[in-house]
């Protein structure tokens, strides 16, 4: 299994290096990283180029600022793997992130694997950012889970299928069908992509 990790990059210089180091440290090593520098005015482009020069699995795509949706779409076009995951450039992942996603996909033949993600703030314990319901789902069950997104209980932070584009492993076919939906959006593009 080969996985493309697509990372839109814009004005995240304080966080970018930690994000890229966390991907570089993955226990699953059959991946490529497409970093899409979305015209960032800080040193993000240089940091991306530094990682690309040091590790052939990392590639930088430089573009004028077009927004996160266009950066994800262009990253998808430039990527090569049959499986895709997206990260935000201010995220970091545990060393087993890709390994766990790949194992779940292989075990169940899934088109979509959803991981738990956490909010991490300095000086605080990590808090789950909506817990996905555990299980293997098909057909009508998936539509039901998508419907529960609008009913997410913010107190217990439980949602059927969190609408974030990140923290998921997609087949290329699945994400290619939905990524065009969010073009031009500056708010709610994750929801538009995931619900499509």
C-alpha cells in the first residue's frame, strides 16, 4: 500500500516543522508527502523545500494563494498513491498514524478510514475533537452517520462521522469524487468535501 499525505501550507511557520517531522517519523514508510505552499508570505516555502531536498518522499508544490480547497485539490492532482490522507500544516501525528490507517483499510477493504483527532493546547491535556463512532459501516449506515454530524453532542464531543477532511484515509477514487464540491469555499470546506 502506498499513501499520499497532502498538506496545504499557508502562514504556519511556527508549526510547520513539527508537522513535517511527525510525518517523517512514521513507522509506516511507504508514503509520499505533497506539501502545497499556497503562496505563504513567511518562510513556509523554504521549510517545505528543505524537507523535499532532504527526503525524496517529500515534494513541494508552489502556487499563488488560492485557498485551502484549491491547495488540497492541486495536491491531489500532483500525488501518485492510490490512498490519500490530508493534514493541516499546524497538525502533527503520532508515529503510528499511517500504520494504523493502512492496517484498518487492508483488514476491511474500506474506501474511508476515520481516525480520532485531538485538540492540543500548551499546558493542557489533549482533548478529543469529536469522537467518531467505532465500527465498520456500509450503505445506509454511512448516510445515518453523516446525518448525525448536525446532531453532534458538543458536551461529550461525539459525532457519527466527523466532517473534517483531516484524520481520514481515503481511496483516491472516493476523494476525487468529492473534492470539487468545496471549490471557492472559505468556510465549511471540510464539511462540503466529507458530505459530498
